[in-house]
């Protein structure tokens, strides 16, 4: 590759990182235990998506970024005190 | 197919000479993006500056925070030139590290600066600059 030591991040990657940063900044403003919970959740979610979602799937990534922005706006509001998530695993029914 | 790679080597000798001449200037090395962004170097932030090495304790604190964030084993060696990717950090980890540094030094790193930080020395230099401009 080139001589630059900086990674060549695409516009979309920069958006995702900016969103992640926004979440971490918003988490600071909540209570300490809530903050660690938010950070754990957000980091888990972002990492899972980064490994599972195909990086060429621009449409889905844009959708996730949009959804993330809305969630971040909600989180920033002072009335919101926490973040929680629900994991639903779809079990495949075996048909014989 | 012949390929040419040009390496940026920050020659410390010339920096030292300049340091002797200009004692208290805090300057910053420019990494002018070669071909990364098409067009001209940005005129908004004048980046043609030379860096004097950040203070040792700043670098040590940065190393400390990096170790904690990435949960590195104690025997893993960190030099100021180590890039975060060498240590197995991805870009999300880098964001976390920068946030940790913001908190530790009570500074706010701007968006466009965040993307430039790739090794420990750069982080320490940026921190020094921000702390100096804040006080």
C-alpha cells in the first residue's frame, strides 16, 4: 500500500466511528454504572456488526448508522437513564 | 510490475538541530496525505510544522492507558513508535483509546485530529499540544 501510516478509512467507516464516539461521549454523562453498561453494550454491538455484516452491504450499513443516530439522540436526552438490549435467538424448527 | 514505495522517515537529527534553534516553539510534523485526498493540501490547518518529542511522562501515561484498554500482557513491549494496529487494535479500539486519553488529560480531541493518531508518539504529541493550548 502507500507510505501513509494512517489507515485509509472510507467515508462510511468514518461515519461509523463518529457514531461510536458519540455514544461514548453520551455515556459519560450518565451515572457510572450505567455508563459501563452502555459502553459494554455499544462496543459489543458495534463489534458484532463489524464482523457479521458484509462491508459491501452499504444499504444495511447505512440503515444501521441511521438507526444508531436515532438511538444516540434518544440517549442524549437527559430523561433517558439507561440502555438495555434484548437478544432473541430464532431457533430453527426442524421439519422431518 | 514495478512498484515504488516511498517511506516517510522523520529524521530526528534535523529535528534536533531545529529544536536547538527554536527552543520553545511547539510544532507538529505534517503528514501531507500523498494521494490520499485528491487535490491540494488543506489550507485551513497549517500542518507544516516539526514536532519536538513529547514529554516522557506523557508518553508513559499514554502507554499505560493503551495497555489497560487493550488488556495487553505486562511483558508486551510498547515503544512510542508502536502503532495501535501492531498491538492488535482495530479502529473501534482506537476510538476507545482516544476517549480514554481525553478523560485522563481532560482535553477534547477534535474529529479530524482523531483520524490522524496511529501510533503512541502521535497521541502524546497531540495531547501535549492540546494541554498547552488549553492552559
